[in-house]
């Protein structure tokens, strides 16, 4: 019997400071620890992105749970993965540039978005984050294909590293996210002793985004 | 390399990876990613530069040790104390 897909609700927002009222509203939702963390950023634009993303997280979670967003509390797992305290709802938050994406589901999941930045792509980094067969496929491709493929691969790997809660302690070169011999995302991978389903999310040309879930997902965009 | 020079070495590597960041007022005991915008890829770049510049291999299981500047000093100083400081940008960052 084919298991039913895991329903994942995907929310997006912008973190830019053009809507000062929205930013203020989101800032008011943060708890003292989050505010202190926001204050620690050296640059105002980073502070604003943090406030926008974490205020948005509280807004969406509060709505989903029917609870006051300002009164939600979070716990940090041993390797730094945040989770909601006292609720069986899992989330994964990511931001790149001014884009914020948030995924919610009833099982652990990992979401990552990356801005495609050609200057960041080098052979040394690729060799470190790719499995041997991925590097073999990638290194033979034209440069233009390499750049986009690198970020599609990286967003998928990071989504798995977030889903299993290990972060970079899970060596990205130790598992594959591309189909054998191709620069295309496989539908699943095995990492940290578990299978993970992978989905590439629609993104503008200059971004890549991926989602990892413990079983195949049905992604519902909720705006 | 002294402990202060380990800090200079780390800041110099971060300055190459994230040239728009202001590194002058970084706190020693607060996670770097809570003070400046560093993502996982940036962190891998730091580890790779440590290997390239100083021949130091940091295994994945030890990455958490490098989360703060104080952690970097504690973890890296024993590995770097017999090595000279290289500043890729030519001038030490205080």
C-alpha cells in the first residue's frame, strides 16, 4: 500500500524593510531572547531580516495553532534545531536575501533556499559537499550549468541536514541528492540512517529551494 | 601563533568570505551566526580556508566547537600555536 503523502504547508514573505508597520508588528511578537538576538546583529539590515523572519514564523504558527503568536515558546535540540514547545507541529524556516520561506507539517522536515551566486561556486567547495558520483557528473558540465546545479544540490543537501537536525555534522559529501549520472534532484536519499524524500520547490531563476521530508510530501502553497 | 593571533586569523578568513560584514565588535562568547550573517556554506568556506592556510583539518563532529570566537580559540590554538599567522588581506584585523 502506498503511504499517504505528508501534507506540507509552504508560506512565503519578504523580509525587506519597505513596510515599516509590518516590521514593527512582527518585532512586537518576539520574546526577550529573540529580541536580544536581534540586537546582537552588527548591521541593521540583518537585524530587520531576523525580525521579519522570526515574527513571520510566530504569526504563521499562531494562526495554525489558534494561539497567541507572542506566547509561543521554542526549544532548541542538541544540535541547534529549533522546535515548538508543547505542540506537535514541526516547522522549518529559511531565508536568503529578502526572501523568507516557512514550511509546516506534522512530521520533522527541512527547508532551504539559496540565492544563486556564481562567485561562490568553486571546485574545492563542490568536491567537499558532493558525493563522488555527484562530483563526477557536475565537474564535466559546462560552467553555466554547474552554477545552477551546485545551488540546487546544496539547497537539497541543506534541507536534509536541517530535517534530521544534525546540520553540518552530517557530512554533505556523505550522501547523494542527484540521480545517478544526472544533475537532477532524485526523489529520495538516505542520510543519518533514514530515508528522506526530496522536492525541488518553484523559485525564481536566481534562487533554488528544496524540501526534505521523511515520506513523500504534498506541498500546499498558502501565500 | 598566540591566542590573539588565532582571533586575527579567524576574522581575516571571515573578512574574505563575508567582505560586507563589520567584524570589529564581535563578542567572544556569542555565536558568530547570531552576530553576522554567516550561512552553512560560509562556515564550510571557513573550515576549508583553515585547511588551506594552516593545514588544520576540522572533522564534522567538531564543527560546533567553532560556533563562537572563544570556541575557535579554545579548539584551534593548540593546533596553531606552532604555526605563523597568515593574513590573506595583508593587514591584521584587530
